[in-house]
């Protein structure tokens, strides 16, 4: 029965609680599992030696060159994400494969989106 049509006002009586599985990316259980995995690396290898912050610049030429006339970067989140991901992949390669900061024993990274 529809809770609105019967005038139900108490949230506890409406519907059923839904638990998102850990396989739901970005859900509370997934985030908890990721945190536990990262802390396991800290427990095994010790505290991190390097902490980097990489930000996306919407004025990067790879983004600006692919915008159509009168289009802005905010109109193309797909393009901005694709360019950022490519640059992140390149940075990770420099750090892990080319070892520009020295040998890498473990690596963890987080991507945050902001408006």
C-alpha cells in the first residue's frame, strides 16, 4: 500500500531497510573495505613516505583543444574525466614503474570529485 495515500508520517513504518553490498562501488560497505585494505598496508609496511595531491585544471590544453565552439569544460565532464584519468595513469606510471621517487613497495590512491 502506498504510504502517501494512507497518510503515514512515521518513517520507521515505511518500506524496508535496504543494505547495499560491498560490491556497490562507493557505498558505505565498499568504503569501509577499502579503508581496511589501506590500513592493512600501513600495518604491514609502515606509515607512508609520500603523499601527493593532483588536481585537474580545466585549462589543460588537452581539454581546451577538444571543446567545441562556445562549449565550456563544465559542459563536458566526460572529457575532463578522461583527460584527468590519462594524466593520473601517467603520474602513477612515473612513480611506480619509473620509480622517480625511489622503489615503491605499496601504493594507494583516492580520487575525489568536487563541484
